[in-house]
C-alpha cells in the first residue's frame, strides 16, 4: 500500500471518529427528533406522523421538508431502535465519506499528489463540515450529493450525476436552487457538442426532468411552496410606516431615487450575500444570529485557513484558472451563498453549507501553492502545527463551551423533562412548556410513542404559514400554565416550566424541582402538587 493511500485512510478514519465520538452531544434538536420519529413511524406503519402514506415531502411544525433524510434513517432505526445514534448515522457516515469523494474528484483531474490529500484533509477537519455532519442536518447530505454529482459529471457518468442531482431536490429546500446553478455551471465549464446528442439527453436531461416532476408539482400546486414564500427575502418589503417616514425626511423624489423597494431589496440581498465572505463568518463568529448553527467564538474555518484561502483565490483569479476544476470551484464559491442570501435571515450557515466545498478547495490550493513556492520542511511543519492547534481549539469550543454557551438553543434538558413526566405524571393533568422548542415531538421520540396511537391525535394547529404546534397528546397539554393557577388546583397536576417561564412569572425557584442544571441555572423545572 502506498504512502498516499495510508494517509488517506488515516484521514478518513479520523474524520469518522471526530463525527461519531460522543454522538449524543449536543442534545437532539427538535428537527432531528422529527426526522427520527417520522422514520420510526414509516418503519412501523408505512405512514408519517400525520398518517400520510410514504410521502415524498413531510409536514413538520407547519412547514414541509423534503423526505430523503427520513428514508435514509429508516434502516438505522430498524437496527438500533429510535435513538439519537440512529437518527444521526446517515449524516455521520456521509460526512465521513465526503473527504473520499473530494480526494477522488481532484485525483482524477489533477496530476499532483498533494492537492487531493489536502482537499480531503481540510474537509475532514474543517469546523463547518464537522458541525453539520455530527447531527441530523439535511444540508450535510445535500453537500455530499452535490460533490458526488459533480464528480460523476466531470467523469462523464451522466446518468449517475443526473440521479444524484435529482435526489438533492428531495433532500433540502435550498438544494433546489443551488443544484440548478451548479448544473448550469457544469454545462458551461465542461461544454461539449455531446450535449445536443441523444445519448446525453437520455442519460442526463431526461432522468433529471422525470425525477423533478413531483417536486415541481408540489411547488406549483401543493403546500411545498409555503416554506419558500415564508423565508424569501422578497416576502418582507419595507413597511408602509417606514416608507412614510423616509418620504417625510427627504421627499418623494428622494425616496424613488434612493430608497424605493427595489433598492431596498438589492441592498438587503448584497448585505446578506457578502456576510458569507466576511472575516466574522469565516474566522471569528460563524453564524452569529443562530447559535445552534455553529460553535461559539470561532468561524466556519480553522484559523490558518484564512491566509491560504486568500492565496488560493488570488492565484486562481489573477494567474487565471489552470484547469476545469479551478473554474468550477471558483463559480461554486460565488454561487453557494445565493440560496441563503435570498432569504430573510441576515446570516444562516445551514442554507449555505455547500459553501464549505469551494472554501476547502481554495484553501488546499493556497497551501499547495505556498509549499511548492517555498520548498521548506520548516514551513510544512509550521503549517501542520498551526492547523493542529487550531483544530484542538475548535474541538474545545465545540465540546466544552457550545452547549453551556446557549443551552436553551439546544433544548438542553428536554429529555430529563420527559423522564420527569414519565416518572410522576400518571393520573395527573400535565402541562409542558413550549417556550424553548416543540416539546410534543420529544415526548413522542423519547417514549417511542406508538405511531398508530398518535395518528388519531395528530392535530397540528398552525400559526401563520410556517409555524405550527400540537396542543395535546393523551393527558398532556403543551402550553405554559400560570403557576398561581396550578397552586389553586385540587386535582393532581404536573407542570414543566422553562427557566424563562419561571423568571417571567416571578416563581420562587425553591418551589420547583430543577431538572437540567447547567451554568448555575436549570433550563427546565418540574412542579407537581401532592
């Protein structure tokens, strides 16, 4: 076995260990619990949590999620039961294999030995990729699919490229746009007259079109378009009050020239788009608006990467791309933030996760360029040491600080709250606060609640287009009760309060049972009368 293959195997094994180690950390997010419970329901009954038979798109908390991840989870639930490991294994496995696809991609289209291994290693150890492949994030599966489909296309395996691209439409909402953009880019970068031949049409265009039809139908005539409408930047124009204020300050002409809706949308789009290229996102604070999408105090890249990213992009832009892969990843670099920049969120790392692929590619190019220019063993050693220190720093932030930094954003303690209900809730009226999350799905998940029994109770109450909740299951009401009301009850009651609930109601915490102590508080508290 060659030295190159030994290094690759070590990289892949380490990538897997980084992703599966302490796999129950952080706690399950409610979307993960929903993916797992729907897989459990499909396995048990062939129907989702709302009784729909083998749906392609799953209704979840009021929006609609492409269902591929659910079906990927079914065999793992069959083997391991309804557990966090079963839910996360599709993401862990594909995230661990992503460096292999990266290696094979560059190995086939690049003559050097350094770049393929660098690309694979950077994806294996990059914070962006680690974060989204340790939990059940559909965006991690999407990123794997996009690179694999691109690899097949470059290798002229058009049928398999078409199938994988089609699967992205059933994986994650942002896959619809980024897949289209990358397909167009692939056609441009690899342009050939074969595109007009029957063989290409039958192997690539036709399968992609056929597999896309159910999604297109759902977007046009079903509920699947609701999510796009809700998150779209264009669904949130400047308010009438703000328009009137601006007109009163500068007049109607000033408003039409500098502040009208088109200018407003363009400015907001550009702000969001360039946020993904900012040092804050890349290096210091990652997804600063959504703490659950990244570790605190760090960016989506390891610290030395910012230097080599600059070198890699500069070399490609100024010296001109050397080959088709350079061109393709350069296009991908600038296209990846688009799906997220077109939404209302100022920054949202999840929707832009495929951005990690071109980032790692150009970091690898930057390292290769530097090492070749300065043939110095000391430089190589220094790079390795700096990356090792940066990786250890990131892993410390992830495992020792992330959950404690914002425990409420991780629904920390909800499993303990469910245990408390199971232990003391018999023959009681139960109230379970929805303040931090969607508690009903955790109750179903951790109790492995019978899907057949739940189907008759699955009544989603919607609030607007994108938000919904389940009000009751059995004797549990998922709402926050008044503590004074509970104290007046002669019947047996039990309640789960969040820390914020208790503070807002001015409840004496000594009257409650802390269920999930962390950082000198408890995220959840239990109460039961005698």
